[in-house]
C-alpha cells in the first residue's frame, strides 16, 4: 500500500507538470496570435527562456514576448489578487497577493502600461484601510501600507498617473505620522473652543484621542521614520514626465485637502459619498507643504523648460490656496510664494524669456481674486521685499510687479493704495533704470 501511495503521488505530480506545460504553451500561442492581430510580423516567433543563447542573444525578443503575455494576463491576475486580498486574512495568502501585485506593478511600469498600473495601485491603496485613517488597522492593511511606500520609493520614475492613488494614501498616512509624533490633526483651526484637544470633526462618532494616537503609533512604528519625506526628497532624480505626474498628483490631492474632504472618498452608483468617516472637516495643507518642498528641491536641478512646466501646475494650486476662505491657509500660501520667489530670482533670466513673469503670476491672480484685504496687503509687502532684495535680477518679472501695484491702486482701499504708491515711488526713485532696461517703462 505504501508503494502504491508513492506511485499515486508521483503520477499526480507528473500530471500537474504536464498540465502546467500545456497551459504555458496555450498562453504563448494566445499571446502570439494577439501580437499578429495587432500587426506584428508573422515570421517573428516567440522564444522561450530555455532556448536563449548563452551570449544573451534573443533577450529583446523575450522582452517583447513577456510584454505580450502580460497584456493577456494582467486583467485576470488583477481580479484574482483583488478578490483574494480582500477576502482572506491568512498571512500566506496575503503575502502571495502582495508579492504578485508588487511584481505586476513593476512589469506594468517597465512597459508603461498605465491602465494596468492604475488598476493594481488602486487595489493596493484600497486595501490599506486608510479611508478612515484612525480606525484600528488589520495586519493585512499594515502590510499594504508598507508596499505602498515601497512602490512609491522604487517605481516613482515609471508610475505616471498611478501617482495620484499613491498620493492619496500618503496624504492619509501623514495624518497618522503627525499624531504619532505628538501633533494635532490640523495646522489651521483657531476657532475650536478646545485648544488642548484634537480638532477633528467626524460625521458618525467621536474618537477617543488616546485610541487614535495608539493606532497612529502602531502603523508608523512599522515604517521608517523618513519613509514619507523620502518620496519628495528624491524627486530631483525623477525624469521630466515623472516629476510632472508627481506634481500633478500632489496638486489634485491638495485641492481636496484644502476643502477639508477625505482624499480617499469614493462615489457610489448613485453618486453619494461612502467615506464620510475619514473627513477632516477643516482644511489640510500637507500637499501644499510638500509642493513647496518639491519646488525647493528641484529649482536648481531642472532646466528652465522643465521648471516652467512644473510651475504651470504648481501656480494653480498656490492661487487656489492664496484665495482660500481660511486666512491662515491663504497667508501660508502667500508666504510660501515669497520664499520660492526669492530663490527663483537667483536664476538670471536671458533676454527674450518670460519665466519670471510666469513665476510671479500667482501674486497677480491672488490680488485680483482675494476678498481679504489683509492678505492683499501681505502680497504688497512681499512684492516690496522682492523689489528691495532682487531688483537687480528682475527682468520680465517687473511686469507682474507693476500689475500688482496697479490692482492695489484701483482697489479703493486707502491702506492698499498708500502702500502701493510707496512701492511705486521707491521703484521710480531707486530702480527706474532697471525697469526701463527691461522694456517696462510704458507699464510703469
């Protein structure tokens, strides 16, 4: 009986091996048929790894074969990983699913398959349970959070639009980080009558501060202390298209933060919200802060054309923040613009270019749209500081300076008019030649 049992096991393994080989052949044939239907050469056969020459000949053909196989398989694999990850808590199954997702994301990034990247990343982010960041996290969710950060660190230069899902998770994770380090939920909220308590509004129930802090510490203790910061510190190493994608994702998520909404909010079939528990109820500025840092990190390393494209995205975010109804958010945005402007003016602008003009455009837009006179006054002080400190470097930027002064002069507010006049007077008396040399005499 023992011998027969051994024989049966051997036969079963042999049958499984034969079935696997047949399935592999079937997948190769299907992938080749699809490639031919897409216009590939009929004489271009798939090559198997076992048939490769030792010198590496045929690797390009293998690469193409892998791409076609992945095109065939990524959707069913995604469905399997998604169902298994959400439906099972066993460590072995969870680990296999996460390994599969990590490898699938890497392959999809290699072949720039944006649809596949977005699908896998969205599934992973959904499994982090960060929709409500302060709810107790399962072991599976904590593993998913780790993988989110691994992908952000290792695949950042190839993620494309997949950055947005990751940025939503990172934004929520930052709330846990702040709390774990002893901070409060919000940077700006001076109207709350409980200054020594967390200033967070939840729609369904209030959370105990100690419990929330315990959840935050549990999650963050499993991550490296600088895991979030490294995503942005390493941004100068990203290629041009990747830095654009990262900045766009930060801007998109940042707009939701400024509204005080849950960045991981989902819409149901009827258009209703299904993530109210994670709503903050007050504006957050995590992405706005990180945009300032990314701008600072990249300002010295990007070409003027690249920087112009980056700033085109960032400037819209600063404008929205600069006219925010919360005066503290608006003042933070204006102050950040001042710091970046001073640094940007260290770059000499060649004649015929208009980078300074584009860079200073948010000042003009905020001045036009803001209804808070204290913020408009702050802009005038910033403009005055720029003129004092960087008048010798100003070129096309003079146009925005003069435009801001003109808006203040037409505002009808005595304080703004007097302040704008004093700056204009200083320009005429001390820096007139600099303005005239840059063809802004008529505007002045």
